[in-house]
C-alpha cells in the first residue's frame, strides 16, 4: 500500500500563505502580549482588538478559520493530513491557534457541544465559541488521582429535574476566564470504570463553583497561572445539561481526543523545527576557540540528531493523519495515535534542550523562547494522560498482531529452521536432523 502525503496546489498555496502570515504578523503578537492568548474578547483592550480582529478577518477570508470543523459546522472538511500540515505552522506561535480559531481546549469542547448539545446550548455557547468571543474549560482530572478515572470522586446526583454536582477538580485549564465548564462527574458509582461517569455543560455563573486557586506552569509568573483547583458545592444544573448518555462520558470524551492529539503533535513538530532553526543560526553565528560552533563536532551531532528526530516524528504524525483520513476510524489507528502522543514530548524536549545548550546561558533566559519550548515538552508528557499510559496502549495494540511460538523453540530458532530446510530441499527427516543439530550445539 502506498502512502501519499501530497496536497493539491491550491492547498499548498494556503500553507505558503499561512507560513508567511504567521511569521510576518502573528509572531508580533507573541512579542507584545504573550500571556493574553486565552483572554475572552471582552477582556482584551481596545488596542488589542484593533490589532487582533483584522488578523482573524484575514484568516476568515482565506477560508482557514476554525478549519478543524466539518462542513456541517462551517469548516472546510480538510481532513487530518491537511490539518496536520497547517498545525505545524500554527504551533510555532503562541497566538497562532487563537488567530486561526483552533485553540485548545476550545476546539475539543466545541466538537462535544456540536455533537451532543441542545439547540439552546449551541446558540448560547457554541456560536460565540466558534467566533472566538469566549473561552471554555474542560474539568476532568482530580487532585487525589490525576487523570485516573477509576479514582474520581466528584459526584453528580439526580434530584428531580436537576443534577447536583459536588466534588473537586484539578488542572481545569482556563477556568478563570471560561464562560462555561464541561465537567466529568460520577453518576453511576457501581458501574464499570468506562460507564460510571457522565459529562455536563455548566455555565460559569452557576452558584456553587469556587476556584480555590490557579496554578502556574514552569516558566510562567504565579499570577498568570491558568490551571485551576475548583470546588463544586451543590452545583445545580437542569437535566438537559448532560452531554450524551448517562454513563457515556468516555464516548463523549473520544469526540475531542483523537484528532486533537494529531494537531498537538504537529504543533510540537513546529516548535521543534523552530528550535532547530535557531540552533543552526547560532552555530553559524557564534565563534569560540577560534572557530564557528558549526565546525565543532559536538554541535554538528546535536544538529544532525535534531534533524533526524524531527523528520522521523513528522512522518509518523503525517502517516497517522493519513490513516485517519483513509479509514475514518480512530479506533483502527489507536496504536499510532498513542505512539505520537509518546513521541511528542520526547522529541520537543530533546531538541529544545540541545538548542538551549548551543545558545549557552542566553538560551536559559526569557530573551529567547527556548525555555518555553522546553517546558512545553515536559508538560506534554503529562497532558492528556502521562506518557506511560500511552506506551502501554502502544504495546497492547501491537501485541494483538502477534502469536506465541507454536512449540518449545522460537520461530526463528536456527537449528529447527535448518532441519525444516533440509527436509524441504534435501529430503531428509526433519526430526532426526533437528535432534542431531541440537545435540551438536550443546
């Protein structure tokens, strides 16, 4: 089977335009307002809106706004391979996803509401979310067990025509700015893990929601933290606030995960490529001990290793995206989706670390974006489940395609295979030949 990663000339023109647009215009937003990417439009200053709104309009005119969406939601239906190519470009910039309407977690939350929301919910939340006017929060993980759903304790209990939610959630991204929350809560505590939880859409102004504190990531200022510890106390929502079926949270969650992992992986490719570009420039610009860094074998090794790892990673992600487009079945591609999730932090962290080393002490400062890329690599090893969970998925999926050896010896056991070859080609008794061969090897 042949793999084809080519795109039509018309789409390649869009990619070329996007690359120039991000480099020439969007990068400037990264320099001016690096910490404001998640602010709702109403909280941006008039000066910011005067700059940002025309950029979004340019993207819309090119048909690239929120292009992860299907045609039924106003998207272009580009498919995962084309979206992967686009996201490599967007990932190089802090503001890129926001300007193109593809910012997480809003993209995944929009898809959930599109699939499971009521008409009123779509009008109230989906439309302004797709327009980029509001932001949202996905509230799933809990302080006592991280992303392990088997130990979740936040409950939603039915009370007449309402559900009442109690419990705590941790690392609920962007809660401080969100207009609504999508909360995963236990509704069927005695059911199996995959059927004990449900999803709820909860307006941010609902009584009983308290943000206990906001945590900042490595490289962020404490006051800029966007990862919330939230306490839900008797939070009441109507019955139709449930998204999907009761006990169906896992099925709902899959709506936002598969394609999102491909997008995040390709954005990591973009970040890693930017690190390599900076590394190469530095190697050709800096002289030490009488010669350019580019002539030092250790630096050459770092550049070569980074190139190899990025290219291998990029092709794995594109192959995964190609499979999704071909088969239209995320479960069939589950092994490779998990594989790119494992590779994402490894590649980004390794390449960023080398780039910091080549830049020396300057690389560790906020004068360059390298520490941000390095921190992103570490965080991506934990976001959406730790790397080890996805490694286990890869192994389980891979082993399903194998069988145990039919007898005592491995199928590649040379004495046994030699005996079989002699029987097939020379007419000798394979059992006698194998016994003699094995004894002579002892």
